[in-house]
């Protein structure tokens, strides 16, 4: 067992290129308590207590899969083998090796054993890799919500759970990571009139679970959000809900890991008029994924040229947007149509 633990720690050291790195992240557990917000009559901002195995703040299977892929790539390069050679050894296309190494494709037990043979990986390293592989196969916390999280969105939730940093621009509504439950319910009812109260409640719970990453003591998500002023002027759920939502944004802006900026009407034409988008960066990696949500599907862009283009667009948006202090002042004005919060 000592040898296995040592091998697991070595894998963690290989994956984490810069100190400090939490080598126990695979075994971390987190908890979250709900807090009732009674500041606004008729509006109750509720937190949710998630059971073990449904934690949005702990490492997700997406993290495990990416870690396994990074380690397999390191072992392949150390063995001086190409992706083509590994693919021929497994009898799969070279693209499959690329997908395994980037965490986009499941690594089966048989494939892992064969790769360890090809890379001449000595014991107890293969056993530690197999443990990591099994953990990568576990269901994410979002799986417990069934079809409340559709497959095309589940991929994003997994990546968001694994991400270190998120940049997002929203034109029509407040970003999901910053929405209060009443706002979530109002948006859901408007966009899905057939949704039952039970389904709406489940969607509210999923959104609240995702938001835990922002206040995690151990591994808080860094969020940069630019929100179109139109999204805040639109009265979603009524004036009390919008007042509470504005207050939530003000409180979120106080977090050291969160930046909120409003893109004002006065900015005029801007580079993101065609669509909203979100960018994700994973630990120890550069910004590497763009997520564009459609009506009932999503685009995931990872080509370097696309990443560079969207990153430049986001930076231009932040330059056009009001700074944090100005954003807080405008949110105070928006709250209850000018009455101070």
C-alpha cells in the first residue's frame, strides 16, 4: 500500500508543474451549508446542502480523466513513442490517443494495461494509474440530476467543475454562476413553459451546486464576467427579484476571485454582438476551451486560432465595460429602478 500511495503522489507531482500543488486533491471532500437570505421580503435566496458524491467543489471525473491523460502523455514521451506508435499498439486511430491524452475519451482497463506495457511502466505505477482510471469513470455529481442536465450541457458542467478559471460574456441574462434561485426559476419558466415546478426546482438546485465553486475555501473558481446592461434592465421575475439579483452581483463582486463588469448601452457596437460565450482554463494550463451555447446544443472550440480570437474579444469587452466600482454604482441604480440597495 505504501508503494501505491507513493506512486499516486508521484503522478500528482508529474501532473502539477508548479508548486504548490495539492497532491491529495483526488481524495478531497467538501461540504456546503445552505444560507437563507432574509434581506428582501418575499425573496429567499437559498443554498443547498449536497450529499457526499454530489459535491460541485471537489475534483470531478473530468479532472481525473484529464490527469490520467496528461500522465499517459508524459509516459509516452518519456518512452520516446509517437502517438502513431501507441495507436498501432492498441489497434486504434491516432486521433484516439490524442483524445485519451486530452481527457476527451475514456481509457479502458485493457488500453491502460497495453499502454503501460508499451511505455515499460514499472510497478507500482500501473496500479496507481488504474486507480486514477477507475476514479475517472465515476459519475459526476451532476449525473444524480438525470435529464435535468442534458448530455450536451453535462459536458460543460464537467469542464466547469474541473476548471481553474472561467471568462464569460452574457448578453441576455445574468451569468448562471451568479443567478439567485428566483431568477433561475423565472428564466426557466419563460424559456420552457412546459417545465413542471419539480423540474424547475431541480434546475435551481443544479445552478446552486455549480455556484459552490465560487466560495470553495480550498479551490475557488476564478470568474471574470461581463454582462450586457440590457440583461440587467430586463425585469426577470419582477422588481423584488431583480433588486435581490442586483444585490447578489454586488456581493459577488466583493469576492477576491470574482470580477463583474457591465457593458453599458453607451459602449455602442461591440465585438461580441453575434453571441454570448464562455472560456475555460484548467489547472496548470493556458485558456484552452470556448463554449458557445445554442438553443438545445453547444459548440466546444479548442483550436488555438479560435482561443486567441475569443480571448482578444473578451479583453476588448472588458476595456469597453464599466470598471468594478462603476458597475457597483450602476447596479445600485438598477436595483428597484433607482432606489438604493
